[in-house]
């Protein structure tokens, strides 16, 4: 089963997205702040990380930078999730090491397509 780490501080977003991903066949672990996300990624080595950008303790920019600089976690694909849909946000996300970028509210079919592309999976999870 494909393991996803969802780093999201908003409870409603967390619950909705984790349930929808589980129904698609993913195993979902949840971190509620950037530091917890970094710690969990280093300990559990998920197959893919969905990283909110606006997070407490350590924001998504810094959490992504730390993970991409760490040889143990640098190969884990990271998709930035943000309500900020400005072109410069996408550019910044890709510049710091995110493998893709998606906006909130999440459109599940679009997100799944991006996830599957990064995971190298055609069709289902």
C-alpha cells in the first residue's frame, strides 16, 4: 500500500483529505505542523508527502527545505498544498524542492493525477 504523509494543520482539511485518500487505497499518516512532518518523514519514509505551506512551528517552505537537504529524505516526492494560488508561490515551491504544487480547495481528481505521476503509478493507487 502506498504511504502518504499529509502535513496539514487545519483539522477540517486534514479529515476530509485523509478520508478521501484512504478511500482511494492510500495509507495516510498525519502531521499537524511542519516540525512533526519533518520528524515523521525522517522516521517513516513515506512514498509521498502532501505539504501544506502555512503551518505552525515550522512552515512548509522550511520543512520542505530540510527534507530535501537530508540525504535520507531528499528523494521523497513532495507536493505543496496551499490556498495561495499566485504564480510566484508555485515558482517558490518548485525552487525550494517541491516536486509539484496544488491549490486549495483540493480538487481530488487533479491531485490524484499529480500524485500518481510522481509515484509512477498508472490508474489506481
